[in-house]
C-alpha cells in the first residue's frame, strides 16, 4: 500500500442527481485501483437551483456563489462518508479532484462554467483540492470536454477496438483503437431529456429501469424529426453539448411541430414521448459509434443510463456488437467518471498534460486544473 498514492474523485454531472465519490490508489504508472465509493444526493432545493442557474435569471452572481458553497458542503459529506467507510485518515489523501457543477457550456464563445468552491472544500476536508479542469482546454481552443478519453485509454484499452459509452445527463463516447490516439466526443442527450420529461409527467426525477417509458411506443416520425431538425447531431467530432442546447423548450417545440402536421390525430402520449426520447439516446449514440468505430468489437457502458434496462436493450438493438456494463472490465458503472476525476487530479500533480486535438480540438495537451492546498 505504501507505494501507492491515494486520491479522491468527485463527479457531479449534468443529470444533477448528486455526487459520486471514489477513493482510489494509484501506482507509479498511474494505474488506479478503486478502494471504496460513496455518493451524496443533492437536496431538492440545490437541484432546483442548479437547474434554474442553467438558464439566464436574476441575481445570478450571488446565487451562483451560494449554490457553489452548498455544492462544496455536499462534496464534503461524500468525502467524509467515504473516509469513514474505508477507515482512512484525511491526512493520507494526496488530493481531491472535484469536477464542479456545469451551468454553462459555450466553448465556441470561449467559456465553460463549472460552479465550485474548492477553497471551501479544502477548508471543510483538510485535503488539497484540484479543480477547474476544463477552462484551460477551452483557453487552448478546445471544447473542454470530454476530458476522460486518456483515462479510458489507460484503464480500458485492449487489443481490439472498443467504445466506452458514458450515459450521464449527456452521452459521451470514447473510441479506443489499438495503436491510435483515442477519439472522444459527446453524442447527444443521454438522460437529460428523459429526466425532464419523466419529472414533468410523473413527478419522479427519473424513470427507474425505464419502466414508465417501456409502457409507451416509439413515435417514429417524432424520432426522425428530433434527429433531423437538430444540426448538432450532424456535426463532425470533436464536439460537445449540454443543457444549453437540450432543454425542455427544445423538446416541446419539436413535439408541437410534429403534432401540428397531423391536427386530426390524437396527441402523442407522454409515455410514447418518453419511449421516443429513449430511442433518441440509443439511436444517436449508436449512429456515432457506427460512424467512428465501425469495427468495434465491444461497447462498454457506464453512467446512470447503464441501469436503465430498457435503454440497454434499445442500444443492443441498434448496435451489432456486444454491449456490456463496464463492470465486466473491472470498474463499476457508477465509478468510472468519479475515478476519472481522481485520475485528473493525479495527472495534475504529476505535471502530465491531458487532452489532445483528436479529442477536444485544443491546440495541444495542457496541464489541466488548479490547486487549492490543504
Ligand atoms: N435505476 C435507474 N434506472 C433508470 N435510470 C437511472 C437509474 N439510475 C440512474 N439513472 C439515470 O442516470 C442518471 C444519473 O446518471 P449519472 O451517471 O450520475 O449522470 P451525471 O454524471 O450526469 O450525474 C439519473 O438522472 C437517471 O436518469
Ligand atoms: Mg450523477
């Protein structure tokens, strides 16, 4: 154990469900081993505030600062629980890698905003915090996302072509081909639209196992319109997206458009729309994988969407290679992203430049993140 360095990774993604935390030991080559995990849900108030802060609103500066502090408190809770579970003292942790909460992602305009309070988190935990991983890549002309493909290379590369598909709020894929630089990009919405639609019609924050959506039927005309009417889907990689694009108004405008084409037909049911959104996630991800990794021998899936049985079935129907959760490659589906941020913290401390033009479009790899010492 003594030859290993301990890091904590904290991920809170666009789903805004809460925080995933992992404690990992890194050997000198940077190979991580997950020791334990924990999570902490956002309070309803904090989730609502983050959702609200994704859109322009009043008094955003003060509200953002307070939401960032509340996020740090949620992060600190996850860290405390993790250290207790693993029976490890805070003083033995080299650093925490903390993603922050994305509220704007506009790389073409030169910015991406992850709310975070790393100074407060360092104060609350007594552990060095490394944060703000995306802004340097954007400053170097990149998308600032996805940042995980180099990490995926380290933990998932094999002798055959593999695609790693993360189904968080947004879906992102890494394509690993032997002897080549990884390719990584966002493929579109994963859970973000399904969650919004489910909450609107059932009051539940997400569709457990996809059971509600499974009672509906895919509306093929709406599905085709959702894909064709959005130029972002046809853009070449590298590309990234977020809630700035895929929000409720985006969806409702398109439903309205399709319904007005057929005023004589009954309204599309909420369940059919949920089934169609599931198909949109599966189809857009599968199309991207087929386009950029035609010869993939396997697709490994992580993120909360891996727990949506109906979505996994749909993906298997859209792809003609095995589709498996990342557990079969040794990392739990809910640990991959958090582990990536532990790895980014490790890479920062090692002075390793991360990201490259094939992934984010940046002019070159950069050392990502900044340090708030314990
Ligand atoms: N049991 C489940 N059934 C269906 N969907 C699930 C389940 N568990 C999680 N999810 C989905 O996964 C999302 C969280 O995924 P996560 O990987 O944490 O995303 P993010 O990184 O964006 O926070 C939830 O919002 C929900 O949509
Ligand atoms: Mg999450």
